[in-house]
């Protein structure tokens, strides 16, 4: 008992010495953390699914697995171009129309993530409120709002991909250990 108390006391006293220093950009660091999680799941999804399943769709009228990834890539360029305050290099539907095989979709996914990484890397708490063009409408939005939209959009479609994985008996990236 006494050993346990001494151990707990020693651990409690040591904790402040090992605590991290507060970030100079806690808001943008938090947003980046969310981006890093979802981009990893999107990238791993593209890499994990076999080419034979890229055409899988549970019912007519919904996007196939590959079409979802192609859509995510196109929308990512539109959203992140807005956050970067520049013209998008690709239309939202560009990859859905032009990237139909696994290798092309995987490249589009990887390239779109790299493009968005630039926008998330440039985000600071100081520029998070800067107004940038609304990616899917008129007017402007704060840069942080646009980047949160990117994270939300990727999470929305990652949820679709998870369902497609499960329907094919595959454990999705977020459930793998």
C-alpha cells in the first residue's frame, strides 16, 4: 500500500515536468489534427480496396466506391483552393469524369490530399478568420470555416466508404488496429 502511494505521488509530481508546452496556435493545430485523421482514412481507403471492388455500389443510383473517392478528390481541390484564396485547378466533377480506374483514382486522391495539406499547413490562428471565397456559393467565409468544411466533407464520404467496406467483408481503416 505504501509503495503504491509513493508511486502515485511520484507520478503526480513528475507530470508537470513532462507536460507539453501550450501551442502558439491551438485552434489551427486542432483543425490540422482533425484533417490529419480524416485524410489518413481517405488515403488508406483508396489503398486498401481491391481494384475489383472500385466499381462496387450497394444499389443503383449511388456512387461506386471509386466514384466516391473521385468525387472527394475533386471537391477537395475546390474547397482547398478557396482556403488558399486561389482558383481551383480542377472542377469538382473532373475526377469523376476522368479517373475511372483504381490507379488514376488513387493518384487523384493522393494529389488532392497533398494540395489540401498546403492549405492546412498555412493555417494559423492569426489567419483563420481571414475571409476567403465561399467554395460553393457567393460571398466569403472565414478560412477556418472552409477548412472545417473540407474535414466534414471527407468525414461524410468516409462514412460511405466504411459502409462499402463492411458490405464487402473488409474491416475499414478506422477500425484496424
